[in-house]
């Protein structure tokens, strides 16, 4: 992904914004600790307080990743492919606190995502579904309108001959590519439309699933050349987020399109795998990726919600809780330490480029928060 227009912001900066005042007073964390001793409630309060501190630090920019020891954020001006996760995180906080000021702040950030509606990239799913879903579910008119515009734009850009919304040209690489991180969000966006939209959503999901199952199995990126799909160079098979993104897309496809996708996803679930995967499945890889684990946890909660067999649902939900508890107990910074509290550590952005290989990542924060919110009943799995 491009790093254009990035700079760092110090999370110690102050502002009079109500989100910052809430963080300084510990409102979310205090509320959760007072109402329940449950570890998930306490953790949810901590990550939402971290969101408030982050909001105070970055202003009108979008946080991307933060250095582990200091908590200093590298930011982007327009949000890059991760802007929707920042907006979605603020909506989760607004729903939790019930504050009109928090809701206004979330709406403002979501409004700044409008520039991505016509962008030539399938990451519009990541940007414009996750940036609007929680808000739209709560009846926020602006987010609902933006989501509709995004769905129509994705359908207009859909390549019916290839059966996908192409990766596009915005973030470099070959435009006529299919990447697994270009599926989540796109499926529910297209699936929210009748007729042609649902046909395109199914085609997009099926094409990526077929490519994933083609040798080399598990390749997350494919390029189109001379009328054929061939594996792309990056990301390669074994990339930590490849399987997680596909599980999430399949879970949403099960809800929005066809329950049959849940069975496909369940076949990919392996309870013998580590709770937190290596960033790359290569010998000697010392980097972990907590963001991939958080994505998978959300996918498992969603799959459990659509599973018709109670014992299967319990297994999926149990695995999700196990992952989330591991993230909270092992990788979430706590109060009184050298780091700011509420940081999900050990996320890996891009191991090949040496970019943010052991950092707090905004999408990791979002999916951990979402998993905690689903687990505690703060949000319904498919309102997200």
C-alpha cells in the first residue's frame, strides 16, 4: 500500500474536543469496570479510551500505525485503505458512550471518506463498508447515503468478464488483479443492492474463492495476463491476513448472499493453528500479526451467528473468545506501564518492506474492539 502523505502525530497533544476529555477522565474504562468485572468489558473500555486519545492526537488526519514503545501515530491525510476502520472505531465508541459529541465526531470522520467512492480500488470495501456499517445500522443518514453511493460505484466498476471488482490502480501494482483483501466489504456493499448487485457480489466472492483454492493454494493475490490468472508476487501464500480476510468475506457472504458460504468457511477453520499467526509462513519468521488474529475472531463470531447447528456455533464462538482473550491478556498494553494503555501490540503491516512490523495498527484496534463489542453484546454481529 502507498505511504503517501504520511506524517507522525504525538499522542500527548492536547485538545478541547469532548472525545479527548472523555479519554482523560477514563469514562469508558471506568464505566466498564464499574458495571462488570468481566475481562472483556474492561478491555473494551480500554481500547475505546485509546480511540479517544488517538482522536485528540491526529485531528483531521487518519491514524495508520503507531510505534510500540511510544504510541506515536503515523497518519495519512485521506485515510489510505484503512480510513474506514478509523471511522468505524469512532462509531463503536459513540455507540458505547451514547454521547452526542462522540457521534458528531464519528460522523465528521465518515464524511471525509467520500473521496474514495469513485476511487479505482477494490479496497473501497474496506474503506466504505467498515466506515459506515455501524453508523448505518444505528440510523445515521449520512453514513447510509455514503454506503449506497459506494455500492453503486462498485457495481459500475465491476468487470463482468473477469467476474471481479479489479484491484485497481490507486495503490500501485497491476490494475487487473484480484486480491483477497479486496473482497471483505465489497461483498456486503454489492449484496445490499438488488438483482445485478447481488449477482456481482456472488461472482466477486466465487472468483476469489476459486483462485484461493487454485495451486498454489492460499495465494492471496492473482494477476490477469494473456487471458489467464497467474499468482501475483505480493502478498504471497502464507501471508497472515490472507486467510483471515477470506474468512471474514465468507462470513458476510453467508449473511448477505447464501448460507452455503458458511459451510465453506467452516472448512477453513483450524483450531490447531496458533491463536496469533506469524506474519509470514516462512521459516524463521519472528514477527507475529495480532491484527490477523483480531480479523479472524470477528469472522468466527459472525460464522457462529449464522451456524444452524448449536454445537458448531459453540465451537466457533469458543475459538473466537479464545483468540480475543489471548490478545487482551498478552498483547494489549495496560495501565501504569511504559506504553499508553489500550494499544494492541505486535501487529505487522508489511514484513517484506520492513514497514511497521511490530506495531499498533488501526485495523487491528478496530477488529479487536469489534470482537469485544460483539462478545459483550454491545453490537450485533451483522450490524458491522
